[in-house]
C-alpha cells in the first residue's frame, strides 16, 4: 500500500457489504474524525459523489445566523 497522506488516520478494505457486490469498497478515517467510503466499479461509465453532514441541536444557532438583506 502506498504511503498515507498525513490527514488519513486509517484505511481499510474490510468493509461489510453483500457477497454479490463485486465492486471495490475502501473506507478512510481522517484526522478530523470524518469517515469516507469510496466505491469503485470499473464496469460502469457513470460517476457520482455524495456528502452527509450531521448538524443537530447541539450546534449553536447563533453560529449560522445571517441576513440576505
């Protein structure tokens, strides 16, 4: 395996997935505790990206106040 970037804490190919899924799955954990899952399918001509950011009631609403006018 190549040298890890300093922001990557861990990397694993041991991801739980269905046995019938032949795509390549890899998981990363970054220094900021962000978890990343990359799925590669060399048989497709499409690509996509998605991001899920959890912001709940523990965030200060004053941090996100702004005015459009």
